[in-house]
C-alpha cells in the first residue's frame, strides 16, 4: 500500500462523454442518409461508402505508423470523414477516384496539418472539391434509375420545374447522401437531442440563404422555388453535418452566427450567379478559411465586463 | 422553485447522498494539534506564544499580522510543543504552532453580549476582527475587511451563500437544518452594520428542506428574504451568486461592494454570531468527511488543528483504499498527498474517492467542440485560453479575457478530450499576476 495519494490540479472529476463518443454519435446520425442512399442508388452506393470509410481509416493508421505516432483511429473521426465524403459523391464515381479522394481528405487536409483538431478545412469537403476540379466529368454526371439525368438543382437553374415532394423524400438524382431531406433531418434531430450540435449555425445558415434566394432569386415570393432551393443539393447535409464541424467552425458564440450568415450568402451567390448549380461545398470551404478572421472580430465580452472597458494592451 | 441562476455551468453528479442525512457530531481531539499561522488571505499571523507555554482553549496564540490578516486561537488546552513549518492542504509549508492537547479542554472566560443592538458598528466589526473570522467557504478572506467597505451606505444586499454547489459537500446543508437560528442571528448582526441593506439567503433548490425551514424562520424578518436558486455548479461562485440573486454583474476588477453586495458563507455568518454574541473566537467549524472510499461518511463539528487523518478515523476510516483524497469539493478542492495535514478555518471537507477520474482519463486532441464555452460561467473561451497559455501568449490571453476566469473547473469537467483546461488557465493567470507585480 502506497502512502501517497494521487495529486492533480482541480477539478477532480470528469464528465463521461469523450471525443470518440461524440464522433460515434455523428457517424450514427449519418446512418439514415447512408441507408437511404443505398436503398435509392443500390449496391454501388454501398460499395462507395465502404471504400471511403475503409480508405480513410487505413490512411490515418498508415500515416501515423509512418511518422511513429500513436494511432488515433479509435476516435472515429476518420470514419465520419469517410462517411461524409461518400455521401457527397455520385454513386457512379469510379472506385479508384473515391479511394484517391479519401486519401486526400485524410493525408493532405487532415494529417499534414497536425491531425484531429488542427485541420483548417473540413477534410471530406476538401476532398470533394479536389475531386470536383480533378474529375469534373465523373463528379458531375448523375444517373437515376439507370437514366442519365440532371439533379433537381440543375433543372431549377435551367428554369425547369421540379417535384419538391420527391426532393423531400429523396427519390431524385444527386450524390449518395444529399438527396433525402427527411433522412438528413432525422440524423440532425438525433445530434441535437444528444447535445452534439445546436441550431445556431444551421439556423443562421439556412435562414440567411433563404432570405438571399428570396431577394436575389428573381422569383419573388415563390414558395415552391424557395422550397426547391432549400431541399435541393447539399444544403441540408451541409448545414447540419458539415457547417457544424467543430474543428472548422468558429468557437465564439457570436462568430457562429456570423459564420452561418456568411455561408448562407456564399451559397446563394454560388448557386444563383455561379456556373454550377451547386454551391454548398465551396461555400463551406471558403467559410472555413474565414474562421480565424470571424473569431478575431467576435471575441466575447466576459461576464460582467462593460462595453467601454478597454483591455490591457 | 429555483428560477434564479446564471448562464453557463455544469451538472456534475452531486454525491451528497453519502452524508446529507448524517447529523453533526462533535469530535474531541486527541494528541497534538497543528495551527498554521496563515489560514486566511493576507499577511500571516505572528505567534504570541513560545514553546513550553501552557494555553487554554480560546486563547489567542497568534496575532493578526496587519489589517488584512486574522488572529489564530487554540481550540484545546495544553502545551505549546513546537513552532515550525508544517505542510498545509494546498501543499505549501506553512509556519505552524503545534500544541500538545492535555485533553481537559480548559477554556478562557468569554465575554458574551446581552443586547447586540446596543453595540456600535465599530464594536461589532472589532469583535469580528478580534475573533479571527475569515471567509470559511474556502477563500479565507478576513471578514472584518469585507464588513468595512469604503461606502457602507451603498451596500444594499448582504447575501448569505447557502448554495453549497460543490458536489459531495453537506456541511452548510446540515448547518441550515440544525443551526438555522444562529445563521439568521449572524445575518441580523451584519444587517445592523448596513442600514440600507437587505439580507438574502441564496439556497440551491436541491435543498428544499432548507429553503422551507429558512422561509419559515425568516417570515417575520422584514429585512430578510430566501432566494431559491437553480441547482447548478458554480451557483455559489461569488459573481454567479450575486447575479442570480440581484441581477448585478461584477468582473475581476470589481469587488462585490462595487455592486452594493457583500457575500458571506453559512459558516462565516455563524462564526460572526458566535464572535459577537458569545464572544467566542473561531476554534471550531463544521466539516464533512465523505466519498465512496469512506466507511461511515458524516458531518462533524471539529476543533481546528485536528489532522484530516484524525477526523477520518471518526468517520470509520477507509472502506476501500482511495486513489485520491481531496480537501474541499471535487471541483475546486485541493488533492493531498497524505492525511497528516491540519484542518484550518477554510477546511470544509475531506473527500476520498476510490477512483481518480483524472488519472483514468486519457487526454486527446481538442476538437473545438465548444462545450467548455457553453459551460464557462464567465463566458470566456477556455480552450483558446488554454492554448494561449501553452504558447505563453500573455497578450493574447489577456485580450481574450483570460484574467476573468474564476477557476471553477467547469471546463476541465466537461471537456470530452479530457484536457485540464482550468489548470492551464490558472497557471497562466498566476504568471501574468506575477509579471504585473514586477512592473
């Protein structure tokens, strides 16, 4: 029996949640969208999901092995990255391109910047944009029920009509995980209930985007047009699962609101005035880069501090 | 019940079930007692006894070393055995007077006061000062200094800190149940000092019996009010308590008096009562021995100077070997190497935990989840401050309001990556304060 007891600085108790558990919750929350994607697009979707997850986890493990660091694959963050990337790919993408994207996400975007918590850009989105510029053809060709077709957003951009009910359910062309608003929202509700995310960023993002579309969409108060924009593309998946990525979003409470608004405006700009129909991925990546500036201007006032009190320089 | 609260905070398991139903038991000390001359914030007291002197219970053994200081009294009769440095609960070596207890508890003559209302304000403060009353919730700030603000007319609220928001602790709870009259009498004395003040008792709503009892006993006291508070840590933090009960905000550069408030803990108010009414100095206090490693957790009326180990024996010793023993609560208490440490005016409990959460949890990378931000009652950004502390970035640390941290430990508690955020911030604060003193 030792006579000395453990000594450490307070506090001496710790809450039960761990980072790994939070990541696991995110992975679970992505299941409805994943399962719907598999049902909607078939076996190819399942294969891409498995390939992306496996490649992400393997690249993290191998990278850490090579640089003699302790493996961090147990924290589930690579699983989440793989899953998110897969959900952002068309199911027709060649497997080797998905593998390349996964390696890019983990090695280039995440590990080279220091691993979990250090990346300045969402790894899955970074990889998606990398694939978009590298393989524009395969990344933007969508088929549905064996027929090559445009996504609802592309139809919308060309002035054609879309079926908003189908968009809500998700039985349309698109990437594996973005089509079903209902499936995405199911996962989002789970995350909110588990206390993993809150509504600050998604709400300010979606609201500001909605206002932008109403103001500049050229359709006035056309609710069908607005609904189609809200349900279309990766907006819901992006707003609830990628804009809320802890590492790449601001930590200051006010900064989170500003960030959401910036994303809404950027998405509106890209969608309405850009060459592509889709704009969520680029908006979030650009938003990620603005985070340090947003934080700098939104340092919160501490409890009881008065406005006029100047800080020590 | 309990709508009054603050923003932020955490809800750790409260653990009060171990000792909350155990009535206060008086303990008689054996063997030697150790009286550190620094049991308060401010200048250490200077010994007025020499080795070999015989002392009585209630005899002054060390004189206040300045205005912000407090005298120390012997809690037993016996002989001064030595005056030498001994280790205190915070780990520091403190000059201490060691008294061999003769077991007879021979006391000095106290001078009780018949009619307190006949005393002048100066007399009351004088008695509080002479009795060595300090903030007994843990801070140890000399109470007579608190009771002498620059503008006494501007004090509008005397807030009794009955929140006891630290998990496990039940000392104040037992006091409120068993000695509420003394608590109220203490409040009455303080109110006598401040003509425009109202007395508030801030009690967390996990103690409905205390709230009911205090409401019943104060119903004919026009100047007193019971404020039920939401149960949340750190509801009993001074700034948080002031905000919850009065909606006034103070920051690190202000004193409660700047917001017209004076905050005193339950045990402090009872000590004020004993000092003024009975003329008794601070020699005893209530003390909780608790935790899942203790055989018979309980609440004790201890003679100050007893060792933690001796009080533990009274609680039946260990049931299982603990990994960690803590002086105070689990959120802000001090972990101790061993039990041969004297209890002082600010010792509220001995908490023995069979399992040490801190040693068991592995620190991982910060994922910027922001839970520390939501938990922080000061609305600052603990994770960013801890990073700046790690880089030694003093300018950034101050710009991001790091000096506002109250070291409540909510961030360390809630962090899913198990990063000791409060520790980093506390260390950085100390460094910055040291730098400022150099200038």
